[in-house]
C-alpha cells in the first residue's frame, strides 16, 4: 500500500488540467476534526469541517480545528461545504471557516442543517444552506454531487458521490450497516452498487472500526440492557451521552417511559439539539415525558432520569465535573450513572478515573465494559469488506481514523482484490491526485493542530501547551533579584515565591551562590539589559531545582536595579 514518508514530502505542484486533487486537512491520524478538500478546475469543494476534542496533555484547550492555512488564500474558490452528518467531529469547525468567508453555501440533510444552523446562530452567523436528501443531485461549480443514505449513530447521514471530469469519487462519511435501525433508514447499498457499476475511481471509506472483526451490532440489541437499568435502578438515573446521539437518546426515552420515569435534558447543547430533533420528528417524545430540570428536582428519586452532556456536547466533560462535585447534578448514594457512549480512545485512563470517583460517591456506573449499553456508530471489518466487494473501486483512500485504523482498512481493500498500489494510506495534509483513473500522492500542505482556547483561535501553540504541562507538573517559582548594576552583584538575598512546588525555608539554600556566579559571567551588553539578566537568573534557578530536586517548574525572574 502506498504510504508516504510525510516529513519528506514537498508541497504539491499546481494541479494538472482535468485532474482532481483530494487533500484531507483533518481526520487522518486522529479520530475527529474530519475535513477533506477536493480541488478541480480551479475550484474547491469542502466535505465536512469538524473539531477534535482535546486530550489530557492539551490542558485548557476547548476544541481543536483543522488547519485552514492551505485554503486561506483561496476562500473565494470554495464552491460549497458538504456536511455528511451532524456530529461535532464533522460540523464543529464550520463556524470558524464561515468566519473567514460567511457566504460559502452549506449543503446537508435536514437534521444536519438544523444542527449546524443552531450552532451558527450562537456564533451570530446566518449560513446560506442548501437542503438535500438521499438520491438528490446538486451541482457545485465543476462538482456534480449525488447523495446516498447511510446509517450511523445520528439520523439523516449521507454519503456523497462526487462526479468530475477526472472521475467519480464516493465518500462514505461516517457509516455502518445496521440492518434493523431505529429509524428503518438503512445504508443504501443498492445505490452503492449502482455507483460501482458506473465505476468508482476513488473510494474514501470510514476506518474507525476497521480493526474490529465481523459486523457492528444493531442498535436495537441494546434495548434489553438499557431496560434492565431502568427496571432495577433504586434512585435517580443519570445518562451521559453525546448531544447528537439521537438514536441512543430515543432508546433511553423509551426505556424511561416504559418504566414510569420522567426525563430532563441537562446541558445547553443537549437541550438545543433534542429540541431540534423533536421539532423535526427525528425524536419521538411521548407527551409529558420530558420536563424541566428544575421541576424534576422535586420528584421522587426513582421517577427521575437526567440526560446530560458537556459544554461542547462531549459527555466526559460533564461526568468529570460531576465526579469532582463541580456540576449542577450532585451524584449521590444509590444513583445510577449510565454511560451511553463510547469510551474515547486515548482517554481511557481519564475515564476509568471518573468511573472510580463516581463509584466512590455511591453511584452504580453502567458502561459498555459491564453491560451491553453501547454499540459503535461505525462499520466493522465485515461491513467494509461488503462495501469493497459491492463498489469494486479502482482506487481506495481510507479516511477517519488513526494510522492503525487507516492501515487496517487499507488491508481489507487489498483482501477484496484492490491492487496494493491503488490503496493510498494518507495523512492530514497529504494531497492525492486522481489523474487518468489513477490516484497518487502529490505532496503535502500544512495540517497542524489549531487550538481554540477561550476566545482565541490558533494563538495557543505547542509551546503554550508545553508551558501549561510544566506548570501542572512542576509548579511555578518566581525569584526576585535586586542587582547592583555597578558590579553585577546581588544587593540583597534573593526572594522566592512559589506555587505548586513543595518547599520549605531551606529549599533554595545554595542557589544564591550559583546565581551570583552566573551574573559574574554576564557580558557588558547583558548587564545593561534587564531582560537578559532575568534570563540568566531564571536559568540558574531552573538548573539548581532540576539538579537538586528533579523538578522542572516554570521559573520567572524579576530583576530590579539596586
Ligand atoms: Zn459521526
């Protein structure tokens, strides 16, 4: 399989006439911030624009965006953004792209457009939307689009077929092949087959579950386990979920209704999305079942269900706050906490920590590890193999996954007969050109992680995060030095202020001499420059603390002229 040495790839050359370039700016090498840019005849088409949720080593970051650097000079060439479905990792970045050019048409299904429009309203952006349904066609510049129904953990998902003069591309978006979905809308394999008959030149497929053998279990098979939770929970049931997992929340609502409980939605994005899903009839809520959170507080505990999510629609954030007693829901003895979502890969340790804390508070925590309360939203290996055999693509490019998922997906394509050199294992920023029916790697554009930190976008860097991790692990030492500029000596003993560093009266014994020694070596130019002197003092103190205590606090020196 063609897999690039990414570091050594040059920038791609200008695109050949009549060729199609496919550049993923996110979602290859990570689970999240999915975004793919298609270029043809001087125009660009964007498919999805999502966010990635930060991990433990990215403290203080709200969400992570795809890098728009390579398209920033060409915003006017973008003919449309196609959204395959309404999950945050596919739509969460749209407000940030539209802030750069507000009138890019946004194409999607009814529920997807409703979710993104509500999100954009919070950013005070009114999008130009184009509503499409399965089997609709739409022309966007040189791209002829056709939409295909796919089944996923959110309703109204679409795969998109893109016809260009360079060939036919089929992008699955996120999908699985549940044959008995709650909304009876299955992945339209008949249409996949028709496209296959026509000849799919490049097939972009969801890799998330490519390492999982067999077939993803039907959502309906969760009903008994969820029902059991509702039938046996002695007190409140607190359900945590992504704010967009409409199918799962329907299951919870049904179980609550069957067991005589009332339900409240908690968390802004959950309340907003469920209101939309109910209004558009993607969610069927029996009359009187859902009440306001405030009203539920006065009801008996065994009649209460709370369905909640975090501020970004991400469930673990809210649960972490509950576990730390820092949430409007205070978890207590006898409560049942139901994790109706996946454990996000990479965050397992943090999640088990949260489960332990909730258990210590007296809660019974039900999760996919101890009950059948979660199925994946993504096709497993068996389903992917079916797709390859049905579509018979000429070239394959696995998308949506970490490297290991992309490779596993590529291996499935090869097993079904796709030649190895026609399977492109890409990465974020790696441009792939489709020329005369053949896909090859053309080069690489910037595709770094762009951090949203409070109101700032892209201002927090890897250096910022490194500093934060140092602060978290080593604390901070502020040292105040009164320096006599005449002879570069300390006029008074150094003073220390610390945060997060364990110390006593003798911790800094001996450092004074080392700072003086360092100051003696200062050049005349440095002596005249307070900032340079501060650097010298800070480095001397850092060296001392590292050598003596094996700690690396952030050291801030303040030098004052004596
Ligand atoms: Zn999804």
